[in-house]
C-alpha cells in the first residue's frame, strides 16, 4: 500500500522541517502522482541525501540527467529502522505486483547506480 498522504514539494525548506526519525518515504511527480522511488531511513537525512546540492534547487538529477519539475515527497514514520526496512520491502513488493516492475529509480538503485533527486 502506498503512503496515503499529500505530496510535499521537494525543497530544502520543507525537508529541513521534517523529523529525522525512521520511516519510509516516496519521491514522485506531484503533477501526475507517479512514484519514482520508495526509500527508508531517517526521513530528513534520507531526503537530503537524494539531492546533490542538499535540496537548494528545484532540480532533480536522475542517472546523470537533469530534470526540472515539480517533484515531491511523502512519508510515514515507523519508529524503528527494522520496521522501516520491513515496510519498504512490502511497499516495493506491492508496487511490483500492481505495476509489473519497481518504481523507475528503484530499478536503477538496485543495479548499484547512485540516484539523486
């Protein structure tokens, strides 16, 4: 099951206001609602990690390609790292069952490529 929250705009100001507690998160296209990546970890730290400039620009870099757009994130807290890993595993399995493949950037991440948003 996807995270049932509204998208927050992916920018430094928003990310810095988020808790740095364990949870799962989705990064996606606000306009279409398409989920591009499902991740887990300490929310604030993990979201900042995906931006090569720490979220200063409204720019997403995916596999070396710069894309400017309205990207967003949403998250849910799990309390512990173990629960976050388990929840992410279940979310990825459900996404694959529903759509036939992993989210676009999870496919690249599983191949060892570094993913920036």
